C-alpha cells in the first residue's frame, strides 16, 4: 500500500491564502459599503434608488466572507502531510511502508480538508458576486440615468458576468459539462436582467430587450427537453411584452430560476464524479 497524494496539488494552500488574506479584506470592504448604503435613506433625498437592497447585498457579502474564513479554519484542521502522520504515529510504518490505519487516516483527513475547502471556495465566490451586485444596485440613481451613470452600471454588470464566467471555467473542467453550465449561467443571468431592467429604465426598448434575453435561451432548453424552464421563460417574455404587474412577472420566472440553480448543483456533482 502507498500514500495517497494530496490531489489537486496546491488547492488546499490556495484556499488558505483566500481565507487568511482575501476574505477578511473583502469582508471589511463589504461592511464599509453597508455603512455607505445606510446613509442613503429611502425617499426623494436618497442617493440610490434601492438603498435597502444594496444594504442587504453588502451585509450578505460580508457574512459570506466571514463564512469563508471559518470554513478555511476548519479546512486547516485537517491538512496534514505524510511526514506529519509519521511523527504522530511513529509505530504505524514498517520499512517505509505505512500501515492501512495510517493510509486510512490520511484519506479521511484529505476528504475532510477538501470538503471544508470546497465550502470556503463556494462562500468566497458567492460573497464576491453579492458584493458586485450590491455595487450595481447602489449605483442606480433616482430619476433618469445619464450617459456616465450607464457606463458605471455597465462596468458593474461586466464585473458580475466576468466573475460568473471565471467560476464556470474554473469549476467545470469537462467540456461537455461546461457547455451545459454556460447555458445554465445564461438562464440565471437573463432572468434577473429581465426582471430588474424595467425598474431601472421605463420604456418599451427595455421590455423588448428583456423579452429577447429570455427568448434567446429558449432554443437550447427546448433541444434539451427542459419543458418546464422553456415554458417559464416563454411566459416571462409574454408578461414583459403585455406589461402585467411586476410581482406576476417574477412568479412566472421563478420555476426557470430554481431549475437553473438545481442544474448547476447537479453539474457540480457530475464534475466531481468525473474528476474522481
């Protein structure tokens, strides 16, 4: 029997760097921005159109980064090398060959370390997305948007899309699984864009653009026989065009959003199974 190598190499160390340095800085920045959002009171005098939504996103981002730090600490508890185990259990190695007990302990520690490291990584990326979404929301002013503010919103939106694209590319290494993940990400992005855009800028161009975003996701879903998601997006596109009340629009798109989120969870499990 032989030692099991700590695969993937460098993964656990990278998580320690995230939880020990990046996450605390992002947590502090998120809570600082939450204070800024508190100073933008609701009403005509407010700086932001939706200060409470921005406040919730900033607080959520800070809490997720704190969860990252905690999960990283737990991952560190289980990180060990074959040399560490030799020192802890000197009698469990004969002529350089570890005993089944020692090998089993290393595998158990690796499983636990990777489990907590995966949780830390998930909390970290979710916190970044919440932070970027909060920046997008707090930058939406009251009244009409100027050309300069549209540029700011476009930069914030590009940051969210870039973070999601980075997450998909880094998580789904299998090409077939990654193609499904790109479709899932497109659906999950199209829904909040279609729901929130009419609240930022009133007018038919925005509603038509939102409906177009939903309809672009229909063909791949139909080809994959995702009937429920396709029907939900179709109803959402119709709701945008006929201008039904906004709460009803949200209700029509909830099934597609939940199924898209479930698809991401399933794809993550498939990728882990493929990666071994």
